[in-house]
C-alpha cells in the first residue's frame, strides 16, 4: 500500500538515497570532523582541546612542513614536465594510421600504471641498495666503478629517483588521455593544413596543441592534485624516513608521521587541510590562467 502511494515523479530519490547516505556517513562526516580536529590539540586518547588557529599558525612556521612542501613541488615539477611532454609526443606517434602494432605499444606503455606505487618504490629501493643492489653489482661487474656507491645518501639523486619513478608509472596513463583527445580531432584540419603547405611541426604547434588545450589543462590539474599527494614511492624507497636530510620527505609523508607515528592528530588534520587549500588554490589559478590565455589568442 505504501509503495502504491509513492509519487512516481519522486521515485528516483529512493534509488539515489543509498549513495548519499553512505557519502554522508563515510565521506562528508569524516571531512567535517577532521576540519574540527584541525582546530584542536588531540592525541587520539584524551578529549580534543580546542586551540583555535594555533595549529594553522604553527604549520606555516614549521620549517619541516615547509621543507616537505618544497620537496613535494620540486619532485612533482621535474617529473610532470617530461611526463606530459613525452606522453604527448608518443600519443601523436601512436595515432598515425601508417604505424603498425599501435595497440601493442599502447598496452606496453600503459603497463607500469597497473603496478602499484608501493611495489615500484620497493623494487627501486632494492635495486639501488648500497650493498646488495643490482645497480651497484652491475656497475662493478662492468668495471665502471671500483666500489659500491651509496646512492641513498645523495639528496638530489634521491629526489630525481622519486621523480623518475613517478614519470615511469604515469606517462602511459597521460599518453592514453592524449590519444583520446587526438581521436576527437577531425583529420580534415591536418589535411587542409597540408594542402596549404604547412609542415608537420607547424601542424603540431599551430593546430594539434591548441585543439588539445582542454586536455592539457585537465592533465596539469589532475597531475597537480596527484603530485601534492605523493606518498607511496618515497615512503617505500626510504622506509618512511625521507632520507637523506629529509630531502624526500613529502607533505603527505610528514602528515602521516605527525598523525600516526607521533599521535598529534589535531596537527595532522591541520596539515591535511593546508594541503587541500594549496591544491584548490593552484588548480583554480592554473585554470584561470589557461582560460585567459585562450581568450587572448
């Protein structure tokens, strides 16, 4: 009887209600509660002590947190620039009609994205181990070096190594996104430009890249969001230490150390929301800059 009295125009709400109930309980509520905790001093055992904006003031005066932000953006920058560039070039090559085995190469290049980040970090850590690593063993076998090199004691090399892992894991994913964008561009543009005497380079920079601008913006923003959350690779590579000299300590690693190793959950929640604000600010800024440039061109 009750079912028969349901207004058919409102019946759709009953189907979407489970999603919103689950989201409110396991999504929105934890976010709002974490936001409240960011204004408190809480060790996870005793009742939270409200301290206002003290955690936020402390965060932007915390040298280790500021260093972790610098490390994060440095590692992300030297990873994302070659990643988006190489993936775009590969996408253009793998959409050419004359190329054989395109599907095979697409699958091969995308394969690293299937492997978990923690597995890649652990594998590279074992490869560059000072005493038993395969890299040192190979270099000594070939006579390139006289002894083992302590790779993990070089701060810049470790940052570059994390960036290389990120590049290796995600360039195939970026390539597929570009391929999807290229397939949406009509071949008539290239044919008309070729008839007018344009070279391949001119077609790429004057036609292909401008038409791919929405895809490029999407790639930059999503890679920025993911880059700020770098955790698995440097954590496994350095066993959570961020060595040497905190050179590979990223912001999320510092958040994890603060909240779950030191038990300062209030300050950890503050770091999380600082990262959220940074991501939102940079994403909106990059979108507005790209949109203004598209209007002026």
